[in-house]
C-alpha cells in the first residue's frame, strides 16, 4: 500500500513539474525570446560624385549609362539568436521602375549584435532619366527611391536550435539634391 501511494505522489509531482516547465517555456517564447525585427539602415557614400546639373547627366544619350554608389548596409540584430543569411539582391525602384540593384553578400549577424556590410549600388541612369517625373523631382530638390530585398537564412539560438527564417525589408530613400544628403527609413519583418 505504501509503495503505491509513494508512486502516485511521485507521478503527481513529476506531472506538476512538467506542466510548470511547459508554462515557463511558453511564457519565455512569447516574451523574452519572441523574434524581434532587425533594424536595417542604408548609408550611401560618395554622393558628391553624382551631379544632376543640366549640363551633366541631362545631355546623355539613350545609351546605357550606369552609375555606381558605394553603400553601407547596417543591420542591428535585437534577437537572442544569431542570423546567418545567404547572398541577396536588393532592387532599387523609382516610381515603379527598377533602376538599380544592390548585391548583399552572405554574412552572420550575431545575437544582439550589429553588422555593417559594404556594397555598391549599380544605378541604370538611362532608366532613371527616361522616367517622365525624374527631372521634375530633381528641380523640386529631392528624389524618392525605394529598395526591396529578402534575406533568407537560419536563426540559431543557444548554438543548438536552428530555424529557417527570411527577412523581407523595404527601405524608402530620399536623396536631397542641394545638400547631397540622404534619409532612409527601413521596415523589416522576420518570418520564421
């Protein structure tokens, strides 16, 4: 009789312990370890080399003209897991037309870490100039662009748990002609 009662108590305590552990892991999964969207910022470099004067780019023929702009893509990973992603390409859009590409080489962003990726944006100026709104925007003082990219890879937590993830991002970029400065606002959403 005593052994059966002790076995029931042991099973009851074990069941309560398992339920408590499950509750703790569930709470942690929905609070502390909940995936947070990484923050991505784009910093174009060397905009001083691009001129929008009426005697410069406006006199170009319809031949293919490409302009390269060095860029730094800053990624701030606010998660408890690292993110290793594959090579990706961001497409630069101007009023619905693709006018450039930005290659993003594979990298690993550590947990709660930051990573700066140096890259070069290749702009197809003939497509940009061919858009009827381009010169009106230049004369108004700013050109609005957007970039779309999706980075596919794996999230690793505690060096054990590996989960496939993708991070689509969209950046709205404004080039200010007079000051030759840039403002970028990026939105990302991690998908597991």
